[in-house]
């Protein structure tokens, strides 16, 4: 405790020198906190974006042949038998083309064939009208559910669009429903609200393929995506007998890869910022060596009065540790403040992470102990007679 009090008196007695010593620690700690926290905030933002894309979804692609093919009805039965694992399933059929209403044409609209479950898979709600139904699939009805932008652009509103007729690749379809607006920030052609869904059976019939080769399956628990993916691969392997004829891809795996990549980036940036802490440690050591030189006579007096080597060493180690600790605390405050400011400036919610704060603070204290040891050891080894004769 006495050494701690002496350390505080020494720091207070040399304010400018103490501040310059702490400055490297402050910059290092603040840099680590800011970089790691901003990367963490960016990662959370990306996770949220990928979650909107459906981390609970699994995409299935098959190549049907004359002897081996995936029957849609049988696949539906399989999904139903494993309802504890799977929530919904929809066949998919992309239809490149355009949407027309009289002279109005929309060439950027996403057009595809899906089942009635696609609305639930996407997690959307209807603004007006009704959803696609099972009877629409069975009868291959020429009906469509539109995105909010598509309906607004062609007819002025969602309610006005329901019941109207449009042409998709030259075929006349009736609009039976309009989905709620999904993206208020990008309400333009080609956005999330610019689409038209038709029954997958109708899409297959129009494209003359006859068979559906792509499917989207949603799992009840995203944490079981790997289990669901393996289960689907086993099922498809029993049908096709060759992995070359099918592929199963879970969206969660892309999120997992992205998390791993951003974590490595965070570690790398934290390490780069940590170099400044190492430089700060050298600064602490240099200042403590100067302090030992200046206080050689004081050390000689203490030794002459009976102070042991360990007491002298503890005094200087504690002084270095206190300097680093105060610098670390100020660095945490500065880093936390700047993290919030930078996050607001770049439009990402950034908050200081507990791990970054604890690691950077621990390193700063450790630096004080490690780099303060050599000057302390030098002070402790001084000969009391030579120290007393020092001016």
C-alpha cells in the first residue's frame, strides 16, 4: 500500500512526463477497442442482413434423368414425414422474362414459380388479396402474387392491383395478391419489392420443362441446419445413387464462413493495434529507467535505512503498473466514446465488446509489470554507498 501511495505521488509530481508515458497506453488500448468493436458491429450488421435472406433455408438442386428423378409429390411426403426437422418446402422455377401491362413493361422484375409455402418461407405478409393455393398448383392456374413495388408501379396501389391482368412472357395472369413492402430504403426497380410469384406447376408448363429441379426447404431450427442438410443428402443419394446428380446447400453455411472470416479479420486488426501497446511498453520502460537514474540518491537512502532489494523492486514495479493501469482506464473511456461516434458516422450500431475491453486492459497492466521489471531490478541492485554518492 505504501508503494502504491508513493507511485501516485510520483505520477502527480511529474504530470507531463506521466501523461506522455500513458499516452502510448491510451492510444493502444483505444485502438484495440475501436477496431475490434467496429468489426464486431459490422459482423452483427452482416448477420442481420443474411438472416433476412433466410439462414433457415436449404437449397436443393437435382439433375433429373430418364431413369432417376425426384418426384415433387414424393418429396412433399418426405418433408411431411420429417416435420420435426423441416417446416416448409417449395419447388422453384425461375422464369427469365418481363412483365407487361398494356404499354408498361418491367424488365427488372424477379419472376419465379413457387408453391403456397413460399410466403411462409420468406416470412412475408400480404398487403392485399390472397396467397397462392394448393389448387393453383394442381390446376396450374395462371395467377400471380406481386411485390409491393411491382403493384404500385403498374397500378398505383396494392388494392388497385388485385384482380387486374398482366402479361408474363406473353401469357395473361390474374393478380390475386400483393405482398407488404419489405425494404423502405430501396423502393426501386430490381429491389426486394419488385417480384412476381406464380405457381411452380404453371412455370414448369410454360417453360415446357415438365419437371422441377430446384427446391427450397426451411428448417424449424437453424441450429439443426447441418443435420437437416446431411439428412437431405442421404435421401437424395438413395434416389439418384450419385452425388453428381444433386447438391444440397444450406444458407447457414455461408453465414458460418462469413463469421469465421470476420473473426479472423477482427483478430488480425486487434493484433495490429496491439503493436502500439508494445511500443507503449518500451516507452514505459524508458521513462522508468530515467526515473531510476533521477532517484538514485533516494534509493541509496532507503537501502541505508534497511530497505531490502524486494522492497525497492516492488516500489518501481508498482509505479510502472499504476501508470499503465491509469493509461488503460483512460484508453477504455476514449476507445468506447470514439467507437460510438464512428459507428454512428458509418451507420452501424457499434458498442465496445467486453472481450476487447478486458483483453486490452489486461495487456496494458501486463505491460506495466513486464516492462517495469527491468528498471525495478536495476534499482534494486544498486550499491547503497554508490547510490548515496550519486548527485
